[in-house]
C-alpha cells in the first residue's frame, strides 16, 4: 500500500538530480550596456607593454601603418567578435536558441551593435570544424557551464587586432571567454592562445556590461564610399625599424615616463615583478604629444 508514495518520492528525487546542474547556470540573455573603462588610455601608439608578444608578433606590430584604416578594400570591414567585446564599447544582446522538442538550449546567439557582428555559441556538444574549415570574423564557438560561468571556446577566426595600433593576433588563435553574471552586471574574462604572435597566453578581465532591459539597438548601416588617398591595391606598411609610431621611438616617452624597453612587450612585461626592473631602465627626456591618451 506504500508502493505509490515511494515511487513518487523516488521520482521527485530523480527529477531533483536531473535539474540540479541547471540550477547553477545563469541566464545571460537580455540587453547589456557597456561600462566605460581604461580612462588613462593604453599608452602611446605602438606601446606593447603588458602584451606577451613573440618575436613574430613584434615584427608584425613594427610593420603596421595607421594608413591601414584607409584601405579602400576594407571599407565596412567588421571587427572580429573578440575584438568588438574590448574595443568599441558596444552594446550586446544575448538570447537562447531552444529546441522545441526537448526545450533544451541548443545555442546562445549574440549580437554586437558595432558593425552588427553576430555569433553563435553552440551548447549541444558538437565538435569544432577541422583546421582547414572557413575562418570568419566571429569564428566557431562552443560553450559549456563551469558552475555559474559560461566558458566559450572560439576557433577559426580571421587575423585581427588585439589593439588597433599594430598589435595583432593570428588566425590560429583560440579564444577562451568566461562569461559570468554578477547580479545586473556581466563580466567577460578573455584568454588568448596564439602560437604565432604571442609567446604566452594573454588575459584580459576588464570587460563589463550592465543589464538594461530598456536599451534599444539602432541599425548599423555601412555603405562603401571611396574617401581616401590610398590607391586601391596598396598594402600600407613600414619596413622593420622604420616605423614612425611614438611608442616605437626610443627617444620618446609618455606622460608616465615609461622607458623604451617595456614598450616592446613580451611575456615578462605582464607581471608585477617587472615594475622593479622597469625602474632600472633610462627614461627618455622627451614626451610624445598626446602620449598615453589612446585606447584599444
């Protein structure tokens, strides 16, 4: 006579076990407005202090030219999704894609207002494509929950900026993003693994948004128009050692008095212990105009 109550109790316990992992998951859907940051700028243009550049990454940065932005073929060129998180301070919208038959989340979709970048974070366990598959600005992303943190792994990206001053990551980069909701705030901790341009993983934890249900996103139309003196087909660049960027000039410094050697970047410059070593370097006497006012 007690069989039915026992079965009901067992069923309830089993259901609790099934839903327990989902209880730790956080709802990331909604409209998210960016919070300003990095008020003091990122140093002089060409400054790579704190970025673990490899020798190849340093050469890539040294050859970069600001005229890169004026190339006619790159009018309306989007930023990569991972750079759009950091650079333009753009609003984001996330929403889930739900399987109607199982009511499970197949993917999270994301839209960034800046240049209308979109991404899909696949949550159904599908593998990443083979290495020779198409590389795009958004790449291919899969996600899994680590407690209340959504861990997203992105591959198959095109080469793009770390900072829009010549610091690049290659198309072989794997980007791991840890999305964590803190009440009405959303934080993204990004780790870049680049076997080409970086000598060590590069970590950024400064990205924060606030939940804003009333926020609206306007369209971001872009029409191609040739408004540049750079001839079509030109590849702007500087030969190694010929860059005029102030951060690469050993005779200039910023308003903080940063020496030249740290501005070359490298893994060592990421750590607090390096500050003591920085103090031993000679400081250039001349301050660059507008130094330490630039952002990402």
